[in-house]
C-alpha cells in the first residue's frame, strides 16, 4: 500500500512539475516598462549628502540630487543641490551654505546592463537637459 501511495504521489508531483514548467515557458515576456514607471506621478527619489561632490560640465559642484516628476513618461526634474553641510557627532546638520539649487528638466533612458547581484536593479542615463531653471 505504501508503494502504491508513493507511486501515486510521485506521479502527481511529476504532473504538477511538468504543468508548472509548461506554464512558465508559455507566458509571454512582459512589455518593456518606461523608466521608473512603478513610481506614481509626484513621487521623488533623493540621494544622501555627498561629502565628496561630483562636478558638472560647468565646474559647479553638486552635493545632493533629487529626482521628481512624471517617471512613467521618462521626463523628470533633477534638483541639484550644491550646498555644503557640517554635522555634529550625532549626525545632525549644524550649518549649511545658502547657494541656490539648480533645477534641470531631463529624460531618463534605460541602460542595457545586467544587474550583477540579480536584485532587479536597473540603470538609467540622463539623455538631455531641456530647460534649466
């Protein structure tokens, strides 16, 4: 009786595995999603403070970046913050320079690159800066 139950369960599990494999291969690839379409309109992404700033083509230093806008369309607003901060021992900001932030309208273009850690991460390139504020 144990052998019959074992054969039956093996047959059922094999059938399920074959069905699951056939179903997995039969599903079409999902359509390519626009950059950051998982975010709702009005959402934003922000970097942390960069102690070592990066420099733009016009030699302006940038110490923080935020991205906002209609991510599904690929058009975004980059807010480039050049302000330098100092912190106390607890990490609280104690002073900040008062340099105007710079807003740049840009388009995000997906970069074809595999995520080496297989975490589903994607890279985007800023392809243009249409208007500066």
